[in-house]
C-alpha cells in the first residue's frame, strides 16, 4: 500500500511541475505495488508471506 501511495505522489508531483523528470521513477513503486511483487525481494530472497 505504501509503495502505491509513494509512486502516485511522485508521479502527480512531476505532472504538476513540482519535481523534475526524475519524479517519473514513481512508476516503479506504483507498478510493483499494484502487481504485489517486488523484484528486490526476489534478488535478496526476502519472503513476507507467512506460510
């Protein structure tokens, strides 16, 4: 949920001209939050799902 909010805030701030072009990096947390999958978790072998 936090990734979705942070990503959306970065994108909106960029569109409104409050951030330079680097604000489009907000697409990454937005998409990974919507997909419920983070590539960093795979790389570092982190599991947050309780089995």
